[in-house]
C-alpha cells in the first residue's frame, strides 16, 4: 500500500491502462490517506472520475465518494470545482442534463467528455454521440479557447479509449470521427505537438481498422512534424511506432521491421519515466510484425 496519497495517485495513473479494474478496486485504500492529506482531494477526485465514470461508466460506484469528498471540498477551494465536475459527469451518465452556467465552459466540456467515454464504455454509442455534440456546442458557443482545447482533448480521449475496445462498425465509425476531430481541433487551437499527436492517434486508429492508406498518410505527417520541429526522442519513437503499424497493416513487413529498428535505436534516449511504456509499444509491434 502506498504511504502517501500522492504516490497512490501517481501509481494509479501509471497502472490503470494495464489493470483498469484492479486499480479501480483499490481506490478504497485511499480513504485513510485522503483524511491525512486533504490537500490532495482535487487530484484524487480527478483520478476517481477518470476511472469510475470515464473508463467504467459506473455512476453508482462514484456516488459514495461524493459523501467523502464533499466536506473536503468545503475546506479545499481548489477541489470544489472538480467535485462539481464529477457530480455533473455522473448525472449526465444517468441521462441528466447540465444547467445553464452550472460550471465554467471548460469544466462543462470536460464533464461531458467524461460522460461521453463512460457512455461508450457501456456501449451506449447514441448517448455518447449526443453528449459529444453537447460538448462541442458548449465549447464553440463559449468563445473560450480553453473550452475548445478541452473539446479537442475529449475527442482524443474517446478515440484512444475506443482504440482498445471490441471492434464493430459503429464503434469504428465513432472512433475514426473522434480521432479526425481531435486532430483538426488541435490544429486549430494547439501547438505542433498536439497536432503531431493527433496524427499519431489517427494513424493508430486507421491501422486498427485495417485502413493502411489512411494510416500511412497520418503516420507520415506525424513523422514530418517531428522532424520539422526537432522533436525529442519520445515523440520520434512513437511517430516510428505509428509508421510501423501503418506499414504492417499495409503488408510491408520489411518497412515495419525498419521502423522497429528505429524504435530500438531511440528507446535508450526516452526518459526513464516513459521507457517502460515505450518498451511495451515496441514489444507489441514486434509481436505483430513477427506474427504477420
């Protein structure tokens, strides 16, 4: 068990992609730590919202935490907006609606984004689309750049969550739409880094559904943006991953092997904090190329 809430939260973020339900099941271990470190309430509620509402779509599992967090939010002003955001996301998952000016526009957009992912996790794709459109309307009508950036993140989060979901035509269509909108919205309000990562996600999504031509288009763009901006080893490593997956699904095993070699060269230059994650991506592509 973690000795501090900060280390608990850090470990949960690091591990949840590999063991979502296991990390969610360990959340009660944070209760005594939360009592000792109320200043971590804002960070904790964002974690709980992401896991329970965004990934699992389980508003009932989130409900007991509001009783724990409400008194802490009263004492910790920075936590109160995040508790309110999580409450709204839970309500949206249950079919409710946001009230006008209930939260600042960026928070409204993010609450809708959490509910979008939660609805998609429950295979309620029509509701996910409805909530996504509400998020877009809120962001665009607000005139707030932060809200539009939040919208771009919502698109990205949905696309990446659906990337690892079971495949069917409806999910694939929503995934590709979200990935394309993430890339175009980041190109509008982000930096080259967000645009490059948008291309990365689009390339992986296209490869996942077997669209080699589109995967190659966005992988090439991802690499070109990295080269034009002297990107660090982390960004270039994953750009080569995108190219490798695009080539592999296109049937170019030799080209994919060359991208694997580039990834191996870059791996030691990736920071230690991210190296295990990079190694897992390398191993996954290596297995796919060898299986092909």
